[in-house]
C-alpha cells in the first residue's frame, strides 16, 4: 500500500513543486506506521555504505537517544532500596535516564530534610547507582521551581515596582524604597514575595532575584555546592533550570544605575511610562535592560558554574524574567515545552535556538498534563504528543514524568498533580519498552545531519518589549500575542517548515535560511535592518507581512523606512546529511499527500512501529 501510494505521488506532474507533511498507515492490522523516515539522495546517489551504517544504527540506536524522565522525589521520603528498584525499572522499560527533582511531601513520615546529610547521602547513592546501571542523571539545582528557598533574604528576593496612588506620603514596607513621586502616584521599589513552588521539606522560602548575581551566588553556594559535592565522583550530565515563572519580577536594587549606563539617560522622570502612560520607547528600553541583566547575571554565571563543576546547563529559557530566543545561546542544552506544533510554542523556541547556534540536541518537557488526571493517558496518547514535539525539531524527550512511589504507598501509588505516570504503576507498563524503542529510534534519526528549514520567522522582540507594563514582562507571551494565530498555520499549510530568529541571532550568525518573513513588524533596530538589506542584496528573499517596519526600536534611535517584496518556494521538515535527506512523515490522516522537491535513484521508507518485538520495516522502491 505504501509503495503504490508513493509511486502515484512520484508520478504526479507536480512532483518537485510542493512538499507537505505526509500521512501513512501500514496495512498490517496490528502495526501502525507511526513515523516514517523518507530518504532521498542529495544531488548524487548516496554511498551505500553510509546508508547501510545509518540503517543499522536506526534499527539499534545508541543509548543516549533514549527518553528520560523527570523523577519527582516527594518529601523527599526516599530510601536507597526503593531508589535502586525504580532505577532498575527505568532501565528495563527502555528509559535512558532521569532528572532528580525533589518536591512537596505526600506523607507525614520519612521525609528527609532538603540538603540534610541524609538527603545528600541518598543523592550520592543515586548518582553512583545510575552510573553503574548506565543511566543518565540530571539534577534540578533546587527544589520545585523557580530557584530560591530559606537561604534567600528579602533583600535578595525577586523584585518589582509597585505603584501607590494617594495624596499623602506612601507607606513603605520591609525593604522597600521610594523611587519617585508624580502627583498622586508613588513608584516604589518592592518585592514580589513569591515563594518556591512545590517545595520539598526544608526548601520552602522566597524566590531569588534573577537580576541580582549576588542572589544567584548565594543559591549556588548554599544549594548547588553541597549537592555537586555529594556527586563529585559521578557529576550529573546536566543541571536543570526550570521555566522562569517569577511572576511580576520587573526590578532589582541597582536597576536605575544599570539603565543609565546601558541606555544613556535617566529613567526616573520617565517612570510613569512603565505604567502605560507615555512613550512606548521608554518601556522598550526598560524591558531590554531587564533581559540584559537576566542574561548577564543569571544565565551566563549559572552556565559558568556548571562548567566549573564538570557538568552542563540544561534550561527552559522563557517566561518571567524576560528572555530572548538568543538567551538560549547562553545554555548548553536548550529545552522547551508545549505540543502545539501549529502555534507559537516554547518547544520550537528552543529548537530554533539550537538550529541557529549549533546545538545538536534539543530537549522538551513532554506529556505535561497529558489527559489529566494521571492515569488516563494511553500509549497512543503518549506517541501522538511525542510526534508533535518531533515535528518542532525536538530530538530528546524528558518525560513528565516518573513519580517516586514506594510499595507502602499501595496502588496506584503516588502521582504528580500535573502529569501522567509512566512507571510500573500504569497498567500498560508492559509495552513501555516498545514505546521507548520507537521514541529512541526517532530521536536518534532526528540528530543526524543538520536542520534544513527554509524559512526564518523574525520575532517581534522590540514590539514585545515596547508592550511591557509593570507586572507584565513575559517576553515569550508578548511575542505570541503579536504574532497572532494565523501566521504559523499559513506557513505550515503552504508546505514550509521554519525556525524563529531574532536580532541577536541575525547579528551573530546572519540569516542562514533562504527566506525571511517579517510578521507585522513595527519596530526594528537599525543594525538589524542593515543586515537584512545586505541579506536581500545577496539573494535572500524577504517578505514583510501586513506592514513594513517603520518605527525606531530605542528611544534615541532614528526612524526606519523600508520595503520588502514577495517570494516563491516550498519546503518541509527535513534534515540534510552529506549524501541524503531525512524527511519525517507523520500519519495525521489515512493518505499520503507528499510531493517531493528533489528525487534521486535511491529512495527508501524506514518505518518505526510499536507493539510486539517486530523490528523496523524497510521498504524501498
């Protein structure tokens, strides 16, 4: 059936014009072609030995492509025998490793105080046993999220500006400072007083100020050093920084000085603009300064610290405080989340950064809230969501997740509030090795060669910064609103695949795609405009959708005047090897709608299956 469908498509006179994500269903009743890999030689026939070797690795992919699990230690009420039992189960299930994340207790007894000698001993045991079993171990550098705890005093806690309206002098609380007063409006440097979410016993406390390097150093000294010292003989593959959910964090004690130094003028007389009154360029400059401080005082030193401790930084680099797409250049292993492959997702945010900055592996937090409550997700649900992550460029899945659950907890055991359960407590655990093998196989193949997306979608970063107001400083959320709901589906439905790109990436690596789309952009830095002009002169195709950029980005920058024209091209999700092209095909429907741009004499369909122990099937024609 597959052969006849593809043969008909190849015979079409339109072959070479359009490329679309195709859909295939294998005729064997018990087996579904879950994700097929279509290989077309480049301009010349691929060397048989190269493809033979690739096919052999596809059948038996390396262990480092296995899925991982976020392993929640509730309490943490953990014991060494149970830790070992669960690690061995992961190994048997085809899971390649885990990320330790101590979280809230589910029992009143047996909880080890976070960072106590007993906890550190359990951590050390886990590191050693993981090494013995050949499992990868990552470590959340804190309990729950975001970073913080009892070691963070109010002076180093997340900051915010609050506005108080009244005729008299404002009432200042603990560690608050009056910034300025305009009529009956008082602008006060304050704190969010947010506490760590889902903290373990002994880890409760304030979230740190991510714009304050001293706050980070306090956290690394108090939390990071003891844990990495316990793991000195078996350092984790990576430390993990979870999504930045520091709500309303928009200030730090030395912000005024830093703003003056970076932007070249005093922010004080312009503070009302932050509340939405006045020039949006002021808000833009304030927001950009927040992003720069986060990059320089949190991400960069955190990665430096990781490298000094023989590990790497894996990070979900989005949320509040506001991070750029290019902030991912400051981490070793970008990670995203979200399965909406036809929308603005943090999954594609992470993979785009990896493609731009040469990171070969991009991970994603997968299966969060999947068919909640915990035990409703089936193997097909698991597979379907994973495929949506693969379509966005992901090649390492971090399952969300694996709840630590001792036998004394009974059945169905403990579970995390926002996740499915992928342990032996799930009644379909018996097929986990087959599911894991499929996911491992696809992850491996999507690491081969290099990404070949034809379209770069320019992110409206400067417009997003200009839209910030006090308490609303999530850059990714603002960008998503500005992009709207139609541009990404229109690109995909036309047969394109794409990466996001921003100003900093254009400055560092140029535009490595043949097509650049500017989606309803109002503000653009002059330096970016000049680089885009040069890109167009050298043959790059630039499209401005709805309007062309016309406003200055910075308060002290000259206005922009530009116009860009149209294009003709089509493309699909693919990765390019030296002598072949890999094209994932996802079975959304019971038909094949693929028309391939370029053909060679060698073509093959490599299909991955779940169910039983039947190996991958290879079909050539």
